[in-house]
C-alpha cells in the first residue's frame, strides 16, 4: 500500500484572465501584478506544507505561480520544480486570444455549447482528459516505484518508515458544514506529498476524470455546485490518494477540499474568473 497527498493549484491571474480573453496554450501570458499577489498569498497559505515533489505546466503563468509558491515554502528546500507539457491548459485553436463571448458565439453557430464545443485547431475534452489520465497514472507509478525502493531499505521488523506526514487542517474549510465531516483529520502518514500547478479547464477535466472514470464521489459536505466548476485563480484543491500494488486504475481518492480560495480574502480581486 502507498499513499500520497496531491495538492492542485491553479495559476494566478493574468491580464487575459482579467479581460476575459482565452489563453489556452498559444498565449503564453505572464502573471499580472494581482496574479503575483495571489501566488504570494497561496505560497504563504501552503508555507508549512512539506512537499516531496513539485510539478507545473511549462506555460509561464503556471511556472511563475509554482516558483512563487515554493519561494514561500518553509519545509521543502531544494525541491526541484518539474515542468511538464502534459499539464498545459486546454488548447483552444483559433479561439485563443478571443473573448470568451466569441467562443460561445462560435459554439452556438455550430449547434453546440461550451465547454463541450471544440474550436478548429483546439483540443476536445476527451483529449484533455487523456492527458490528465496519463499524468495521474505517471504520478501513481512514480510513488509506487519509490515506495517499493524504500521497502528494500526498510527498518527491519519495525516496518517501513513513511517519508512524510501532512497536517490536513490548512485544507479544511472553516465552515461548520465541512468540519463536521473532517473532525478526525490530523496528521496523515504519507509516502509522498505532491504539488501540482496547472490551469482552470485542465483541472476541471482532471476532476471529471476522477468522477467519471475512477468513479470517485465527493463527500456530501462539499457543495455539488463547486465540484466541476472552474477553479478561481490560485484556487487550491487537496486529495489523499491510496494505492494498492498492481491496482493504479483503482485508487482510493479522498477529497479534503476543492477550489479553496480563502487565502485571497485580503486581496481586492474578483476571484470568480471563468476564463482559462
């Protein structure tokens, strides 16, 4: 058995987010001033979380967010940030650089609706989900391989020593509704703790992969309306993944929080941007 924490963070705001313009993969826009402030806030929020692995999309808005988060982290010195194209935003083809309203108009003319509509030159939702599946399975295999290697140098009869622990309290929503289902969440023993920085539409399709392919069910205390919504900029989601040898396609998935953004409470910003 192996267990790892997966913390997923959307990148900070860019000028295109603010102006509700589609970025996708072809528009490699850096963070705005507000985006850096959001990333700093996320970094402070996650400053006491020990990460063993960090992955980010190779687009600049994600790279800058990941670097800013890790700059603020107190417990993960020397951890390399791995940039991976599989974590890029959904490709929107000819719609990139256009207002979201134009994408909706294009979809309507084709007799379709967003987000299922695929502009010419763009990725289908299924193609995005395949990328998400591929990367998640890569993470699972990585953790299983590392856990197996650790087992080879186990502590004899004392058993295998876990790599790290994570205090779940920073990820628990402070509303009584959420706390009621999370009273037993203290330190959890883990084989790895992974930070992943990506994009809004990609993250939503990752969650849909969990729900529709892996048959994951959100706990009732997490509002259904938030499950598949696009995360706000620097929204934070946190999962505990449990794996059995040879069964990476049947992971145990526990959601601690989804699209949290209370770390942005002191910032003057609209945290509800849909545009990706």
